[in-house]
C-alpha cells in the first residue's frame, strides 16, 4: 500500500482501515506538505507488516525496529537514535543511514542484504555480521579505514564501498564466494592503501571495480578467475607488469582503464 501525504493527506484511522481491509502486508510512505510524521507509531496499528519504506527526516523512527514480522525495511530518516535491543528474526533486507546500535548479528540474524548511507565507521568490526549476509553496500563519508570484521560475513557475494578508503584488502581473502567487489574511493576521498587482486581470488568473481588505488598488486591473480567478465580501474596507478597482465586476460573479460596513472 502506498500513502502520499501530499495527495492522500495525513495518516488517519481511515488509512489504517484501508490497510487492514485491503489485505496489505507492506507500506510505502511519502510525507508531504499536508503530513510529515514526527514518529512512526502508526506502524503499531498495522498487523503482519512485512515491507516498509520511508525516505524523509524523522527523529523518532524506532517503532520500525519493533515490528517482528518485518522482512524488508528501508528507513532513510537521518535519525541518530540508537537502535533498540530487539530482534527482527524475519528481516532479509535493510537500508538505512548510519546510527548507533548497528549490530547485525544480534538484531537481524537472517539478514541477507545491508545498505548503509552516511556511514561513519573505520572498520566493520562493530557491525558484527553473520553468515547469512550476501550483499553489503557502504556509503562512507570520505574516511580512511579497514575492512577488518568482514571475515564474519562468510557468505558475502557482493561488497561495495563508496567514499571509503580501504587500508588493506587482506581481510577479503577469507571470503570464498565473492562475485562482485567495488572499492570506489573517488577524490577527495583518500586513495586506497594496499589492494591485492589475490585477496579477492574467489572462483565466483565476475566483476571488480576499483577507483583511486595507488598500490595495486598481484595482477596475475586475475587470470585465475574463471568467471571474471568485467574489470574497471579508475584513477589507479598501474605499473608495466600490471598492464601486461591486463592485456593478457581473455577477450571474454571487459577491461576498462579510466584516467589510469603510470608508475
């Protein structure tokens, strides 16, 4: 069910009745000039809610975390209130902005997809992920940090870090199921530290995008990825050996070098 504050007006008892009588199990809210909620206590009246989407500034959005039936939650509110110590056992997909209490394992044990905007972290240790997580997307604030802690995400297949400079890719070497790796640290984000293709030597790897790396090593590992189909290197320093290895990749691999920097 969709509710647009500019078109449908303020949330009301009639809205609750429409949800219940219509047999809905999901709600997408768009506040408008006629209605901009101060909290999400309206969710308490929606039984069996499995999907919820809201993208507007809301200070008190904690009721979204108290819904045990939730499976897919997009909560882009900018709230910095600490996530309550509750468990949402059915949640599979979560998109939100960074805030205190983001401990994946203890709050969302079945989570498969995680996207965090305005992320402030300098490692992944605090996320305490679980083996169920297969997709992680972090949008940093141009900080430099590590990927330590990613080892707990043993089933991770897709990892994207934007505006986050990785000091060393070594922790990625513990993940054998990676399909896509994107490490995008466009200037003015600091350049990445050591980035080794051997650290992402997963037999499943099909796509790797890296930007703003000055210490790219072990290019020869790319030749050992049977499913590799796409390589993007943007504003990266590539030495003569690296260029030779990239040139020797099979024609099935689409290699694109954008504003590369010679060593």
